[in-house]
């Protein structure tokens, strides 16, 4: 962890740094982190760390343990299934709505994100950037559809996905398959074909979930 910057909310800085470690996999699932240890690492008092822990627990990323600190969330097979059910329902609504309203400018923006995604570095060194652009692609569709609240929920779901996303990326050939699946979604949106967009999105999520099962 890096020492925090003075003049900025200590709780927010602690929250951002801890969350970054969670999403990057540097605090693996099941890791216990004590308030004193985190506070000392950041060079701050324990209070803002406790407050950051509370926010992260509300998001489902950690579970606070009395007198021990917090343990990073263990994402069980059942929880993974629930995550994909939520994504399928909400992102299905997004692409169906978007297919009926998407503009040429929005198609161009999605294609630009898609091209940036394909240019992300290969291998483990490029995973963080790959996941970041993947997140941008999906959340941008929600924004374009005008679903701000759905986007907010999906952003939280994406946090949980990022904790397990590296499992999917390590699956043989998954990177190139993701590109093809995203391309299929964009193509259906460009044709304004609601049924095809929904089908392409569902296939993409099903393949991603399948890759997590090994």
C-alpha cells in the first residue's frame, strides 16, 4: 500500500487503495486484513480504515470479523451463478432497449472501445487493462440506454466479477472469444435487431460463466 495524501478524505483514500488491491487480486479471496496492519501500512489512524471496511462490506467485497479485521469475500459457485443471473437479466434489458434507440455516434463509440480492447497487452501483465476496458464496454451500453440505476447496480456487480475475472482470462483462448462475442453484440445493435442483440449478450455471458467452471 502507498501512504495516503494529506488534504484528501482519509477514508476515501483507504477505501480506494483497499478496493484496488481486492479487484487486482493482490488480496486473494479469503485473505484476512487487520485494521491495525492496514492503518500502519497507509500511515493513518484506525478510524478511517474501519470506515472504509464498512463501505466495502456494504458492497459485498469483504466481511468484517469482530476483533480480527476483515476477510476478503469468498465467491462460491452459488454466488457466481447469482452474479450471472443478475447480469443476464439487467444487461438483457440494456441491449434490448439500446437496440431500439442506438445512434450512429453511439455505435462509433462502442466500436472505439472494442478496438481499444483488442489492443490491450496480452498475458497476465495486461489483465488489469483488459478487464478495465471490458468493464467500460458493458457499462457504456447501460449509459447509452439511459439506465443510470441499472448502470450503478452493474458497476457493483462488475466489482465482484473483477475478483473472479482472472479465472476466466486464464481459460485457454478466452481472450479472442470475448472479442468475437463483443463484436457480435455490436453488430446486432448496429442492425437494431433486438432479438439478436439479446441472444448475443446471453451467449457471451454463458460462455464467460462456462469458462469459470474450467
